[in-house]
C-alpha cells in the first residue's frame, strides 16, 4: 500500500515538473498530472533499459521519469493540438 502511495506522490511531482518545463498550455487536474508522471516513469524505465542504463526489473530514476513524462506531453500536444490559432 505504501508503494502505491509513493508512486502517486512521485508521479504527481514528476508530472507537475514536466508540465512546468513544457511550453504551452497543459490544462489537466490532479489525476491526469499524476497519471502523466506515472506513465513517464514507465516510458523512462523502458527507455533506460533500451539504452542499457537500467537492468531488468530496475525502476527508472527521477530524470528518466521526467524525460518520459515530457515525451508523453509532447505526443499529447501534437495529437490533440487546437487547430485554431
């Protein structure tokens, strides 16, 4: 249970920082921001394993979680961008 709580807290922090770093408007609430951070951690883990920085079963660190969250935000902005200026 504590692991899940820790994942939510870290996911929210990583998601918030990623939204702060990315230019543009990212309207999202607590849940979406938390899911963004958790998804970023998953992407960061796979990216780190692909680059042989993490071993199997090893979780991503803060920096790779943040990079993963920024990648997700970038893709989200490209897919759901408002076509009006």
